[in-house]
C-alpha cells in the first residue's frame, strides 16, 4: 500500500480479468442514469454473489491493511455488509464533478466512515476522468485494478476532473458502521 495522507492506494491489486468481468456484468445489466448539474453517469448496484465474493476478498485485504494503520483491527465486526456500486462515465458525461464527500446527514449515509473505489479500466491522462482531492493536493488517473480507501468525512472532499473523452468504469462504495440493533455479521 502506498499512502497519500489518509488516502490508501493499492496499484493494480484487483486482477484485470476480474475488472473486465465486472465491466461485462455492468454492460449486460439494467442500469440507472444520473443527470444533474453535479453528476452525469450511469450506475448499477452489484448483487451477483459470486462476483461480490471474488472482488470482496481484495477489498477486505485492502481494508485490513488500511485500518490496521489506525489501530482499527475490529473494523470487519463493526461494519455492515458492503454496498457495491459500478459506475460508468461515457465521453461527453462529466462524471461526479461536483465536489462532495461521502458521509452526511440522513440515515442513508450518516454511518459511513470510509469510502473505497477501484478503477476497472485505464483512462489515458489526456482523456480526463481523474479523481481529485483538492484539500489533500492529490489527483489520481484511472489505472485498471487500482483501489483507494479514504475517510468518508468532510475532510476528504473529492470530484472527477476533467470530463472524460474515453469511457471510465469504477466500482465504489462505503464502509459503514452497523446500527446497534443489527445482528453481528462480519465482512
């Protein structure tokens, strides 16, 4: 793992064949569109259990290494099962260019303590689509299989930039604290 402040980066940790399989599932599934002044893309939630488990083991290993640094070895026991969302930004779409963070008010995202993302394909530098963390002075060019984990709070606002001229695929989601009344399941 490489670190940029509190951003953990694992270059190429997810194998190309798995990234390509996730893209194929995305392309053959029903998707939803987002179109607002902050975000334009297409997405779907990943429910296919075999792929969730195949990908999840890489995410789990990254999580173990990331949270161990902070002395948070019990993160798996405290986390709800992970939501996995595949997103595609096509040429002409802006992706999520609105600066945002992943934790906030409301039941849907108040329990998020960390966000994660894996790039499923390479996007050439000149084709745009970087992930930019302005407060950290960091930007990342999409590189297939590269996974990142960062705090979900307002300390890590981020956005995509600039608009892509080549397709960009990611799988993303959040580590969330389990409400006290949930039965204990581990990730």
